[in-house]
C-alpha cells in the first residue's frame, strides 16, 4: 500500500502515544513505546508529559515511567484544528475504549477575523492556508452525530467572563459523564464505512487517472514544452491527491464519486488551459 502522508503518520503516531498513556493511567503499569511509533516522537511525547507534571518522578535513571498520581480531576486537552470529524472521532473512540469523558470545544471564528489574527502572529501562515482550512473544517454536528453531543460551540470574537464560566461548567459536566461502551457494534459499522470509503475512493482514483491521461494528451497535442509537461503532470497529480483525500475523509459517501470527478474534470481543464494559453 502507498505510504501515508507525513501529517497523517504524525497524527496516528500521536494517537498511539496517547493510548499508551491512557493504558498506563488505567492499569498503573509503566509506560511503554507503541510498536508503530518512532522513538523521536515517543521521546517528544514523554517530554511533553513531564513538562505538564503528568509523570511520576523516576527513582532511578532508565526505569520505565508511570503516570503521576493526581489529587483532583485530570483533563487532557488536545489543542488542534481537528478540521475533519473523522479526526475527532478517533479521539472519541479512545475515550470510549477506556470509559473516559470526552468533549469538544469549537471556536467559531469568521474567516476575515482569522486572517487578521494570523497576520499579527510572529510567524503567520500564508493566507491561502487559512482560507483552505476555513473551507475544509467541519463543525460538530450535534443532530447527526450522537458522539458529538457533548460539544460546546462559542463565537470566537472576544473572550468574555461568561465564556470562561460556560467552559468551566461544560468541562465539569463532561467529567461527570464518561463515555460508555455502546451495546451496538459501532466498530463493525465503522469498518463497513471504511470499506465503502475505500471502494468509492478507488473508483474516483481510476476516473481521475483517465482524466489526467486525456489532459496530458491534449496538452501534448498543443505542443507544450517537455519541461512544462512535467510541471503540468505534477500539478494534476497534486490536485488528484487533494480531491481523493477530501473524498476519503467525507462522511456522506453516497453519490459523491460523480460530483467529485466532475469537479476534478473542471479543475483539471482549468489547469491545462493555464499552460496552453500562456
């Protein structure tokens, strides 16, 4: 199988490290590196835990570390965009597996406000990155997803005292209501959905490949330079990868293949025309 993108490998590795911490928290056993996680990533995770005071002091160097005993409730805050619902669902699955609480705090901020705030950062991201994130991000859907019921959506213009009080109350309520194992076989449902998604993505991939092949033939017929043909191929393949990733992460897979490939056809034509009419 093709190697996962670096960002996806990093996310998966972090989730594996987080699960090892939860296992140790529940069982009291020492922490151990996940088989699939790289040593550098594991060391960064441990360093972060130490910095937060989450690990007990080692009695001697080299001894496996264990989670520190806590006098009060322990909150693990994952500060990330989690722009796809599927990303957040992976964390929910961990909470359910270990019967822990799970909640989501979503800050709803207008795009223009995000762009303004980004420009004030010491190392701002490109505007197009912020715009792309705004287009892709999926808000919690409390009506559709039962697992997202425990979500708080705040308008992120200016933080107020009322917001702080609401967040504190929200966290306290979540702590009192840990996720319980569902009697229904949700894991099987997710496996079925994954199979359906893989089939849909495969179909779309085959269609996109044919579109690219025809686009390259059309470009060659227009006598585009070999160096530009190479750039064109790279651009079309990058476009294909982005569209397939969006499809792969989508929740509603029905009737998506046709709309996605139609969209790819239009965008591919625009890319080719850019080279033809230079």
